[in-house]
C-alpha cells in the first residue's frame, strides 16, 4: 500500500518495449486483486469474527512470505527491526483488523472507496509527523477528498442524507496507519526491496496473529459452522494472493515502468470494489458515487501538485 501515493502522468507507461502489453496486464490484474480484497473480507466474515478474519489474513501472508523473510533475517531485520516491526503493525496488522471490523457495519464497496483516502492521509501524516512540506493546492485536494468521505458517511440506507455511520471511522483510522507506514518507508526503509521488506514485517506480526488465533474458537468453527471452510478459502486468497502475490506483481510493474505508473492502481481499486459490491447485491446510490468522485478528485489534486 505504501507505494500507492502518486498520480499517473502523461509519461506514465514509458518502458523499454513500447509495444509490450505486459505492464497494462499487470496493472489490470493488480487492480482486480486489491479491489477484490474488500469483498473477500465480507465473505470471510460470514463464518469468522472480525478479529479472526484479520489475524487469519495476516497468518496466511506470514506463512507464504516466511521463506523470504528467513533468508534476510540476519542481513536486514537485525539492523532495522524496530522500524520494520512498527511498519508491520501500521501497514498490515492493525489495518487488517480495522477493515474487518468496519465491514460489520459498512458495505465492502464503500470500504473500498474510503480506502482511497490513503494517499491523502499519507500526505497529512507526512506533514504532521515527518515534517514534509505541502503546497496550497494540495490542501485543496485534501479538503475535497475529506468532503467526499464525509458525504459517504452520511448517506442513509435509502440513498438520502441520514445519520453518521460510525463504522467509517475504522476505515479512516486504517488509512491513517497506512499513511504513517508509507512515510516510515519513504524516510527510513526505501532502500530495502519491497518484497523483502514486506516479508520481514510479517516476522514480527505473524506469530502474534497466529498466537491470538489459536486462543479463539477458530478450529471449533471449522468443525461445526457451515461454510467455514469456504470462508477460510476466501481469507486465504486475501492473505496469500492479496498481500504476498500482489506485492510481487506490484514490484514487477514498477520495474517495467515507474512508481508513478504503478500508482495508477489507486484510481482503479474503488471501481473494482464497487463492481463487486453491486454484483453481491449491495446498494450503491448516487450520493455514494458523488462521494467517490470527490475522493478520487482529491487524491488526483494532491498528487498532481506534488
């Protein structure tokens, strides 16, 4: 998530072979994977609690990336373990829990839309914690993005303006965590390969997630709850493909193009999330769409004038 903070430019997809379709294919696949993560959380919640969904997700990602992490444990983790551990909680463990809790009171499509606040939160956290300077027009972008998020939180069950949806706060806090994590990477860990870095973040949080999971009724649900194995399969896709696999594809996309080009995924994720939500029977009203446009516009403005 931490690399998805810049907007696409006119020279976005300039790569060695001008006629290669691979970067576009990777971008579409990556957008589909990350955009589908919210509906996978929803399916996981059909059998497991929010905390179980979050910790199962982290556990699967931890096990998938463990061989890479072990290889670089002494070389990298030993020197940067405090920052890597902090990054693990900020960019993986805490958001995994918060998104799961949020979807107990918020549709998967709206959760995906609100997740697009991440680039804006990255900029705000950079200003407040890491002394990163921002421009006046970026402040406008932040205001526009927040206006969109406020609009979404106030849309009622019938598509009109209703009461505030408290569950949106969980998503906003998750994007704040992503924002701090992104600045942490940029300031202290940007020289470490993203695949290696992500695998090492799992070393610290994976055992904690697994330990918590073993204290719950996880195995009891697998035995007695109908559909539990199916839900587990969805969470496996979320952890193994949505975290481990997607990162490898994202890293490859950056290698083929640029970080700016790869960041185009920011604008496609909410679209995929909304499509999945509609397919699954979720309501998505005109005011929701207006809020999504405001958020994406705010992200574009803040990034355009970096």
